[in-house]
């Protein structure tokens, strides 16, 4: 079943996402993300949400890949 997950993202990364320069995110693997899920990236300036947000559909997941330097408990997801 598809789910929608909200994630914080810093302004520099947020700008890269909305300008299609960044198409992935790395985060703690705490939401059981799956291909087909939607993520709402909410800009966070370190103290509060700025009000800017963008939605993306997950098309790629990488987890359990220490051979690529991905620490246990983390996931990379792409859109």
C-alpha cells in the first residue's frame, strides 16, 4: 500500500531538488520506504519549517549496502 512520508530538508538541498539538480536523499531508515511511496520534502532552516515543500514519488531504494559506504540503519531513496 502506498504511503506518504514527510521529511525535513535543508535549504541548500531543497533548492537543488526544486531545480532538478538533486534526485535522491539519504536518511535514517525509520519509515520503511518502498518504491511507489510519496515523500513530501519540507524545507527546514535548522530552527523551523520555512513553509516551502515539494512532493516526489520514490522510484529507487538502496539499503543494506555497506559495500557502497551506506551505514547500517540508513537508506538512499531516489525520484
